[in-house]
C-alpha cells in the first residue's frame, strides 16, 4: 500500500510541537530528537507515515487563543526519551 503524502503544514506542526518541548536550543534539540528516533535530522526527511505517527503521538490541542500545544502525555514522553539518550 502506498504511503499517502502529508502537507508542509503537517510537517511544520510536528517541528513546532517538538521545538516547544525545548525552550533552550529548540531547533538543535528537535534535530537531535529526530536523529535518535528516526535516523534523520529534519521533518522533511521523514516518511509521511512517520509524520502522521508523530502527529498522533504529540496529540496537538488548541488553547483558548487558538495556539497548538502538544498533549501533556507527549510532553512527558519527549522528556523521558531525551533522558534515555543523554
């Protein structure tokens, strides 16, 4: 079965949600996370199914101002993942 494409917006949401986890050096740490988890350093190098899986896992929710945030469980998972690779 072919892998459906994802939009640039979906890839951008993944990048943004991951960067929200890292207030210090967000871009560098996002790339490190992607490298350890998927073997690539950019959301543009992820397979579409990986982008969809990250969106499901990060579980974006909108706040009252309409901004997207990762769900609390995903935020905790990202921190645990990073601690495992330190």
